[in-house]
């Protein structure tokens, strides 16, 4: 399964590239599909490409869902159930 994850643009690089961050880990991504990317913007990243711009509230909501899914998965794996 592939996930598209919200990440914050931390650095704009030459050639329509940028450095984004999630949970303290940074990644180089292609920003060519985003109109007017700016530092601090939140983008959905899939397969190394930023594919959509989000506002901070939407990014926070989606990241909270990912956290909830991860907790449920850990609980199920540990035998504790959902």
C-alpha cells in the first residue's frame, strides 16, 4: 500500500525541488506540480512528488489520522485489539 503523506516545505532548492520534513526527518521532493510553493507550506507527498497543497489545519487533521492508524496497528500487533 502506498500512502500520500502531508509534509512541511522547509527549503526550496534549484530545479523545482524542495526539502520537506515529517517527524524530524527531511526528504528531497519534486515540487514542480505545486503552484507557487513557499517555505512553510504543507504539501501531500507521494512517490517523491508534492502533489497537493494543504492548509495547516488540514495537514494536522490528516497527520492525526495517521497517528491513530499507527496506534491501532501497534495495538492489534501486540494482541491488545483495537
